[in-house]
């Protein structure tokens, strides 16, 4: 029983790290897109066929990344049973 709990715990840690790195990657992608649009390397409106402001698109990507990174960085709390076992 303890081994399966330990396996689930390590699987949860891997999932949390993955979520964190996906979030940081989304933030990085947003920054790169914004910088390349400001420099003039790409036209984001034509690339994604956007109707509205491209700034909203960058903000949506960055905010999604921030949320995922914050969720991925959460530390699991110990339950009462885990605190009693040495």
C-alpha cells in the first residue's frame, strides 16, 4: 500500500513539474511573439488571422502561462495520516 502511495506521489510531482514548465514556456512564447512583432519580423494578425488587437493575444498567452506556472509550483500538503507516519 505504501509503495502505491509513493508511486502516485512521484507521478503527481512529475505532473506538477510538467504543468510548471508548460506555463513558463507559454510565458516565453508570449514574450518572443511580442518582441518579434515590435521589431517587425512577423505580423501576428496575418499569422493567426486575428480580428482584434494582437496585444490581447499576447496577454492571453502570458496569463495562461502564469496560471499554469503558479499551479505547477504548488507544494502538496500532507494529510493527517501522512503526518503520523515517520
